[in-house]
C-alpha cells in the first residue's frame, strides 16, 4: 500500500499582497501526477488546507478540484485534518456525506477516537486523526484542566492508545509543533512563549506520525515522526528549503520505505545580492527573472527609486534591502524576537509588576491564563 503525506497548503495565501493561488494550483496538479505515477492508494493532508478560516472562493474551488480529481475520478482515499489556519467548523461541513466520496475530514476532537481504516488483502491500517486543538478545547472535551499543549496532546494520545488494535498497523495524523524542530518565518505561532511545544516521544509507538504545521520537511526524534513540509515557500527564510511530499511504502510488517519527492514551482523564491548595476546586468541572462525576489543592495551611495529600477527587470521583486542597514535591522529583529518569545501571560505579569511593584500571585496567573485561552479559542472560531 502506498500513502502520500502532505500538509500546509495554505490555499489562498498572499505573499507581499500578491496571490500565490496560481502557483499553488500548479503544485496540486503535480501531486495528482505523482499519485498517478506512484500508484498511490491514499492521501493524508495534515492540516492548514486553507490560509485563513474564511478562505476566498477561488481557494475553495482549488481544493474542490483536487477532491474531484483524486477522490472522485480516481477513487483514492483522502484523509485530512483541520490546522490552526483552517476554520474547523466550516471545513468540517457535511463530513458524513463526504465520506461517501472517499474524503474524510476530521475537524472535531471526538473524531480522534474513531480511526479511519485503510486495508488491502494483507494489511490493515488504523489512522488516528487529531485536528488542531488548544488546551482549552481539550479541557472542554475531557472536563480537565491542562494548560500546556503537550499535556493536552498527551491526554488525547493516551485515549487513542487505549483504543488501539495491536493486530493492526497504527498511524497518527496531527497538526502540532514538536519541541526542538526547525521553524520558518511563515508559520503562525500556536502560542507565544513555548507553551505550544509537544514532545516527539508521544508519537514513538505509532508506525508513522504524519505531522503538519512546520513548513520545512523534516523528521524529529525518530525517522517515522515526520513533517512533510508546506506546499511551497511562503517566506524568504525558506529559500534554501526543497519543498516535497512524503511517500510511504507500507505492508503488513509496517512502513518499509519513506521517500521525499520534490515539488517544482514555476516561480521559485530567491535572494539576490549585489549592486544595483550588477543585479540589472544579471537579469539580462537570468531565465528565472519571474521568480519571487528579495534583493539586497550593496551600493554605498544613495540611489533614487531603486525598487522601480530593479522591478523593471525582475517584475516579481517583493522586497528590497540595503546591506549597510542589515546590521541595524538584525539587531532590531533580535530585540523584537526576544519579546515575542514571551507568552502573553508573561507580558501581562511584567506589566503588572512594573505598575504595582509586586508580582502576580498563583490565583491571578491562573485567571489570566484562562482568559487568554478563551480569547484564543474565540479567535480560532471566528
């Protein structure tokens, strides 16, 4: 049996106010071609199908076209969960009807305890799907009082483990942030300050963990605990990443082979560095001048209208920086990032201490955390 793992499509995303949907549709077509070439039996999408909870109609059409080609025309099973960018309620609309078309959309936590079963003549695979959730949602579901993502995820995995059939292969699909994994600038934080991190060891006893959220293809802890990475590059911090899908060969003994198959966009994302004159001269012989470009100018003197001059040669120039100002920007970024690493509760604690000259007590901290979690849930559902 062959299973394709992909995630973080972010259909409808804008990059510097420019739609990426045309390139995204091209890459979805490449996935369809891989499905045909590799005789794939099932597709797992580990969250963030859309870039926002209310996606544009063109993005919905792109996903519908993929479903039509793969689940309907080719009769392949698609298993997808909601990510932190998706509107879970909207994405999960008519879930029971869609199962009849080989599409399984898992958007609610109770569905995590109902495995989706894949089988052939020799192999049965139970696929446990954990849609994106925060601790407050888990508390409401299980009537508990956890405050960190890791504890919340542990509670769900414990219940899945209690339901597992040891005679079957067991895979888990989750949209989460593994502690210590590599991140990119294009990912939206699940929670500020590190409370969103999940321990990879939660997944070690599954035959495969198909993860979403982080945009760089990678595994963490063990070879079978893996992020497929995003559909395409979504920030200049990802210029050196090779985007791909992950293909699994599975038999009754488990996952026999894990292969990454590259996706090749018609427009890449690149960073160019040099003087304005050098970059303009380089453009004359650049076959990929329509790529999304960040330019770093090394000119020492002031230049009039550099963006317009360079965009005449690189029409998709998205960002222009000057090398002599880079050290100032990096120092500023570092300072800002240190602040961003603090959780909302920490920032409130610092403010309270500064105003009243005394730190928050335990009850005050608990109340603030509860309010923050409630606000985050309301925002994710809006």
